[in-house]
């Protein structure tokens, strides 16, 4: 049980740092889009800006996901859930997170396969700019792995709570 609690704390701390970094990617995307507007106004639009903004958005969204899950800010059907006791919530969450873990394993398998293909064959986007695809695929695959690690941490947190061991979320513990 101590190993599970340590895993939860380590993954929470790591995903919190990554998530806090990912929050600032919105400013990088705003800078790229601002440059796009300025270059269009100047009469020579940059061809790379739209795709680069999309790539940054992938990082923002996918790397911020585990942190969002950690904070409980993800979408949840709250029709009955909010009225349940903490113990019942943990029991239901421990079951439902198994579906997410299964889904994330399948996504991770596809992500690794797609990233490997992009690296081996030098895959490029079908656009005028033609950027290599492996960087964005690597970021997406890394984000899926981090989400899987966080889902496992949530499962372990619920199991520990049901066994009488409370492992606080980082935002509750002041980390």
C-alpha cells in the first residue's frame, strides 16, 4: 500500500508540473496567431502559422489533460454523483476508471505505432509548409501516457481510500 501511495504522489507531482507548463502554451499559440495576423496585414502571410498554432494547441490540450483530471475539472455526469458520500464516489470511480484505462491503453498503442511510423518514414503534413509530423505525434503520445499514469493514480487513490488510507490531491495538500 505504501508503494501505491508513493506512486500516486509522484505521478500527481509530475503531472502537476507538466500541466502548469502546458497552461502557458496558450500564450505561445496567441503569439503565433498574432504573427499570422500581422503578416497578413503586411501583405505577406506566413504559411506556417495555422499549422503551428494547431500543433501548439495539441500540446496545450493533451499535456494539460492529466492535470485537469487531477484537479477534478474534467466532465462528469453530476446528476447523482454530487449527492453521494466520498466512499461511494471512490467505489464508483474505481470501477469506471477501468474503462478509461482500457481506452488509454488502446490510444497509447496507436500513438506509439503512429509516432514510430512518422519517425521511420519521415512523415510530413500534406500542406504547403510540410512540417515533419513526428514532433506533434510524440507530444500526443506522451500526453496519452501521462493521462494513463494519472488514471492509474486515480484508481490507486480510490482503492487506498476504500482501504482507509487517504492520499490527498496535490491541490488539497497545498503542493
